[in-house]
C-alpha cells in the first residue's frame, strides 16, 4: 500500500489487541451511514502512527441530507501526524470477496489517497512495543486498491498492491497494468470503487472505478495473479505466499509533509462474498487475431453455483441458452474480422452477479495451411503427398532468410503424366460456408528460369465432387516476387462442390502435355506460402 513508507509502514486495519483471529465467515456487511446509528455496530477506526491523536472519523451530512463518513488527519507527518487512517466494519474473515465504496476525490485542497483493502490481517500496537515501529496499526498482510490524487485530480490514478508487514512488495506495477492513470480531467467528484479478490493459489486481484455503482466503467487495473512462486511484480528470488483470507475495510492516506494530513470521504461501503466478478478471460480482453474456432474460458469465484453467459457481435450480445455447464464455452458460426463481446454473470444463492464485458476480434482470415508449424521435409511430405511414384520426391519444406516457411513443389513435367500436384486431405470435412468468407487465397513465388506451366488449385468435397481452377497466366510460375492469388469460392459452388463438406485441397502445375523442360534431371520449382480463407476483397482475382 505504501510506496514510500519503506520503514515498514503501510495501510491496514486493526481489530483486536494483537492479530485478527477466527475462522472464515460468509457474513457480508453493508454500511450506508444514513441512520441515527451505524448500520454495522462493530466499526473500529485507527491510524498509523498514532502519536498526535489528531486522526478523526466523523459522520457528516451534505446539503441534500445524505450522510457519509469522513476520515481526517490535521497534523503533518513532519510533526508526527498519521500517514493513514483506516476503518473496519467487523472482524469477519473473507476468502473470495468484493469490497466496494463510494469515494470522493476532494481535489486540490487535499492531495492524498483513499482506498479499499481485502484479506487483511491486523495487529494493534498501543505503544510500538509489539512491532518495534510505532504505536498504531500494523498489517502483516493485506491486498489494497488505491484511488490516488497526490498529484492533483488532473492526474488521478488507481492501483492495486500486495503489502507484507506494512511494506508494498511490488515493482513494475505500471508496466503490468496494475497502476494506471484514469482518463479525463473532471475528477474532483465522487466515484464508485471496487476491489475483487478471489482464488487461493493463485489469487486474482482486480481494482475497478465506475461513474457510480452499476454505472459505466471508468478505469480497471489488470488482474494481479498472486502465486506461491516468483511473480513478475516481485523482486528476483522472492516467492511470497498468497493471502488466503482476512478482513475488509477502507482507508485514507497522505505520506507527504505538505499539504498536512488528509481528508477522505466514503459512502455505501460493503464487503460481500457473493460479489467478485469472473476473471482471466481467454482469449484475453481486447485480444486480436483470434481463431474462429476459439473456446472461451474464465475463472469463477467460489460462490458461483452456475452462470449466465452473454455473447455476440459488438453491441449485440445475447444470452446463451442453455448456459454453459462449466467455465468454458465454444461459440459456433464466428465470422472472420469481427469484434465480439461477452460477459459472464455468476449465479449464487443471492442471484446473478454481473461480470465485466470482455471483447476480442477474430482474425481477418482463416488458415487452411501456413506451414509455420512444420519442422521437416518428412512432415510436409506426409501431409501433402504428391501424385508421382514413391521413388521420387517433389515436395519439400522451404525456409527463407527471415525464417518464413513455405511448401516447395518441384515439377518434371517433361515426363508423364506431364503434371505434378500435392494434395492435402483435411482433418475431417470442413464447413467453409459459415465463416463469412468468399475467397480462397494463396501466396506463391516461382523462378524466372522456370518453363511455363499452368498453376492450379483443386477442391474436392466429401462426396468426391471437385473443381480445378487454373491461374489466368501460365507464366505466373516464373514470377520471382511473392504474389497473391484470390479465387472466388462461388466458382467451386457453381461446379457443384459442397463447401459445407470440403475434404481435400490440391495445388499443382502442368497441363497434361509435355512442358518443354529439358529431357534430363531438370526441375522447375514453385513455393506456396500461406493458404487462407478471407472475406471478399476489392481488386483483381490474381496478381
């Protein structure tokens, strides 16, 4: 929690004389501050360090009659004032938890922090003899979300931290998306802040800021994944264990000498076990170039006994019926080059808890074969066998100086059958009619000393119906530059090829008549690059 308090001081809560104890509970709490008395009778407030006794907690009323909590320190840290003050509604222990509150960014008058904490273990040290640090709060462990305007409301930030023995042990927070600036400038106002923690090992921690509760998302940190190993935000060699349970609360903070103290306000504070949203979407939120055959996955909180899934093109999500039985779902009929949105609403004993909206964009094309996964001639020869006798080999795996792989097809069409082709039998018949594609595209390059040969592609369906389409230029195989050839799938459909059941694809050269190559071991070669299915494109069909 503390960035600068390296003398082992950080934010946290206190309850009990030494350390909070007790088993894990499911006792959710909610505080509105609106009644004559507090909704939760067990609130406790304490600062660190507790030297000047100038930290206060007060219920105030705004001009509209709404009551709220104010945590205040009037003495500078230079003269012993507290660096932070915290409030804890109860000593109930939470595992998976959502902590939320309305917070107020108080503007230039008070450049400080406020925030939320979860899974906290607290020690109260009356005179500093227990911890050897100072009187007040001591936190052996806590996860924290900061709402930070120490550089003024025009530079509002949110972050999450893992604090061990009052010290923030994290590094690289900004690089990992765990410390980020909030967009815009109009921040001298109230927001709704939310801290979600779920899991055991790993633990997933996420901080979010909204316009208001249930309103538009303003900013969200990446999800911190806390494991028992060395995490990317820990120093090398450090493997601090995840925090498995603890209490929840709020805090105000200002470690700077000027301006003196802090003034932070809160309303509608709560802690609930039925609240953490599902996390770790796969594909990741905002992912691009996603396969149309993607399977969605996510991680749920322990309260979830079922879930509701919403999925669809951007702006058109619909509820999936029936709902997935577990935390995976394989959508069908995805189109290339489209952006999709999805959301997982977890369902527990209290009903559905709305999740975050995630997005991904599918690839602009679908690979039929890109050759990049292949590693040897023998492998490509097994996948793309040729039509000439087994005593000869005409298919090879080529790799250029940049490491890009392609299929090299050699031909000796001066000999019977005067054409050479390689055929790939697909892994089961494929449906090419549901992808929003209209074109079969392949790239190729030849050699300028090749003889002229017709270059062709043939598709065959599961029933054996086929069509061979020839490139319009017989000299195409002499191009020493990579070219793209786009073939309209309608050509195959018109010939009766069933594109819902494509079984084989063949690439070949030759007309069935002698090619005119020298009658010796002369070989011509063409190199086939990526073969893909793409949406309709403007421009010529062959280049």
